[in-house]
């Protein structure tokens, strides 16, 4: 992280869809207040950090693929990124995937770290 870059931050449709899923997930866990806190965290900390330091997140493509299928998926993804850097930002209970290029940050995905673990039966049918 070096210097101030003043990037603009944009939400993708998938990111918004993920927010809807998190809201439902937290409501089902009787934690609706946590969603309000998430929105506040995004508005006051995450966006501000990414505007100032768009390279703050860990480079996603540095992950080692754990399978042949994973390596194939990463290989197919690399050329589609063009010159964008794909990064992950961990904050609180949330993992955010974003692309950064030319002073623009596109928020691609957000997940609560326990979204899958609460309802494995439904997810693994």
C-alpha cells in the first residue's frame, strides 16, 4: 500500500445480489442488526479504504489451486481480466472480491464467512 490513489468504487449487480443474500441469511439467523452494521461498514470504511488504497486487498490469483479443476478455472480467468488486478479484501466477518484497474474498483462479490456452514443440508442436496 503506497500513497493515495483516489479511485472510484462501483458496485456490480452480482455484489448487490450477494448483499440481498447476506440480508436474508442474517435475518434467518435472527441477526438483522448485523446487516445494518455491514452497510455502515461498507459505506464508512470499506469504500473509503478502497478509494484511497485500491491495492489494499490480497492478490486473488496468488492462491494456489487445490485441484485440476481449480487450476483450469484460474487459467481461464486470467485472460478475461485484461489488465485488471483481482483482489480480495477481508473485513470483519466478510470477504469481498474486487477488480481494480485504471483508478476504478469494481466490487464483484461479498460473502459472510459462515453463509455456507449454517445450512449445509440445503446447499449439498
